[in-house]
C-alpha cells in the first residue's frame, strides 16, 4: 500500500536544461470555466500562459446543461442559498467557503452579462430563474434552456482571446509540476508539458493554477468528457500537495441509459419543470423515498434509483417528461440529442440511471485557491475548498468555477513576480523501461470497470478492499514504466487517482452525502471531518469542518 502512495515523482525522465524554456508570471493548467476565469483575473496583473489539453469545448464546463445558481430575486436571499448548500453538503461543508460562493454570485452574473453572455429572460426582461433539486427558491439562470455551459465557455473564451496578456497553448498536455526538491515546503515553479507540435517544454512560473477538472472517466459510466482523467489531482499528489475528501464522487441520477450510447446528461432542470421518475411498470417511486420527491438533492435521488433497480431487477428507470410543457423549446439541446435515438419526450419515456458526474474531493485549498505547496493553486473541480461538503448542490459548480477562479487568479497574480531566468535545475532520472510491453487501453478499461463495480454509487468494505488490491496490482507494473504519449500518461494518472479514491472510500466507514456504504448506512459523528491525503502516507490526516476561515492544510 505504501509503495503505491509513494509513487515516483515524475511520469517521464527529463533534463530540464536541455528542453525549451518558457517564462510567464502565472501558469493556468486547464481551460474550463474555473481556468478561464482564473486566467482573466491573473491577466489583470501580468502575463499568463493558459494550457489547454484538448479543444476549447472539451471540458465538463462546456458540456454543462444545468445553469448557474445565484441570488437574483428579492424573494430569495444569500442566507437561503447558504442554507441550501449546507443542507446538501451533509454537514461537511466549510461555511466560509459557502458564504463566499453565495455572496459573490450576483456579482459574477452581472459581470458575465457585461461581457456579453446571453441569458434566458422572463417577459419583463429580467433573467428567468429556474428551480432545481435541493434549492428552496428559483435561482438558476440558463441560456437556451439547456446550453448554459456552452454559452458561458463561449463568453469566457471570447474574453480570453481579446486579452493580450494571455497566451493559449492548445493541444498541450501537462505531465508534472516542477519543484526544486521533494522536501516538504518546496515551492511549485511551473510545469513540464508536452505540446502536440513542439514536444516537451518547461513552463516556468512563480504561480501555477490547476484547473484540470475532475476524474469522471475513472468510472465506466460517466457524464464527463474524455479529458476528465484526474491529471491535476495526480500531478498535485506527486508534487506533495494535500488532497482531501476523495471518497466523494457525485453520481448524477439521470444519465441517458441506452446500449451503445454515451451517458448523456438529462438536466436537473427537467425535473424542476415537472418531470417525474417512474419504474418500468409506470409507478412513480420518489415520493415514497423522500418528501421532496424528484427535487431532493442528487445523492438522495441517485440512491432511490439504485434501490428501485435492486427491487425490480431492471437496468434503468424512466424519466417521464410528457407533461413538461413545450419540452423542445425549453430544452432544445436535450430534445435534439434524444431525437437521434428516436425518443420524443412529449410521447416517450426516457431511460435513465445514475452515472459518475462530479468530483467533490480534490486539492485542498483555502478560499483563494492556495494549496499546501507554495506557489500552487487549484480551482474548480480539481480543488476542494469545502464548499460542496459531501454532496454538491445542483448548479453550484459553474458558480464555483467563476467565484473561486477569480479569487485564485487575483491572489496568485498579486503574490507572484515574473522569473527572469530558470529558478532551479530540475531533472528526472527515471530508469528507462520496455515501452511496448503493455496495453494501457486494456488497463484503463479494467480500471474503469472495477471502479464502477466496486467504488460506484453503492459501496461496501469487501468490495472496496477488492478494488484497492486490484488497482495496486495493476499499478505495480504500470506506474514504473515510461510511456511516450498522452493516452498512456492519462492511464497512469487514472491508476494513481483510482488508488486514492478507493482508499478514501474504504477509510470513511460511514454513509454521508454521495458516499454511501451498505455496510455502514448512517453518518458517524467521529467522521465529521475532512480526510487529507499526502504522498508517502498510507493513512490520512483529518481536519475538522470549518466554521471560520482557515489556511490550507499543510502536509
């Protein structure tokens, strides 16, 4: 066990002085909402390099159908948004982070409108506000019904492209963060990257922001894009950063379930407009599971679906949206997607079941994104500020990226100075190995199946132990090899993150939020803590849930 968690420091061997050297004041790795907003904030103080692993639209942000939660109505309040978020988080939210999120929401929406983001409007011209699960009042803004993420990303990219201080490195894979030593407290000085055209490069920066998104691709069934392989979590862990709350992967309750089709998301907003969940016999089962029925938080709805499937032996339940008025006008993107499979939501039931959706755990940070490694920040789904607790409230994620991306970008830029020369000589002397003896695609497939089967929505100690043993076995002959391309590096990152998630789920002997164990179905008071994972330690440290601001945990 200890060997896996003390994995080698870098994925590949390199001599830093022999590689192209590029300098910037702030390096942002990842180009979803959090990364784009962080880059824009940092650019107010100096040069920024924005590293994008794949295309502009290949982030979870761009795929988001749900909206942005913000208090915009006089009938709503910041206190209500805070209370709803705390309730969904199952007593694991850090309240200062929740307050920062809710209080900054209106400003974030006003800023986006000023930058040209289109919002759906009511007849009086005000932003139309939707209701989603776990919210006590309508506070969700949308674009074109179900295309909010795409419009938000378009708006931010338009702003980035007209900001001279930001350079974009597209098709650029970040392999590892650079530190002058492995000693605790060694600062992050940038990253080694692989550009599709130019090969390996060293990007030096006194401030680096990880905005690499989540790790949904670790599970066989996920709503995430292919890029969500946990790269940032793995890089940060290898560099000595503290990771937190990794047991908490949120499973979205309503992913389309059709053989051969990707697990496309059916937005929470569809249930907010009146769609209900039924089994194959047409029985509506949510009212018997929770008084909030279909508008209960995601973890509750997902568990109810799994329980119903266990009772019926079916492979899916169904979303009945036949009574949702003007479905195609309200949710045009979903309607077009369903039409490709011959499903008309005005006449047909939609087969759905849960799929891995949002990584709540991540790099432990303070409210300005600072990690336990000096010079390293994390934002969005790659981070863990404590804002989501044990279960994220619907439509808080885009807001989280906007609010904490801005805070981290401003904080790191104000603290950073531009390096004029390489600040350290950094080499990696990994022994070479047989590069052609392993089919990493098969390793990846096996890992995803094991995670879905053993570390999925319903967990138990024996299955979690099986998962850790399997992942450790695959890791022993995969993590010590040297590979030449992004797909292989992603698989190595997935193995490391999978090992951490399985261990965190095994350690947390309770059920809380989206972590549910059949052998420990109730929350435990002594587990009312964040679990903190650091390279080289087989067991986590713990940190009490915050009711007042506190710094990031130190390793």
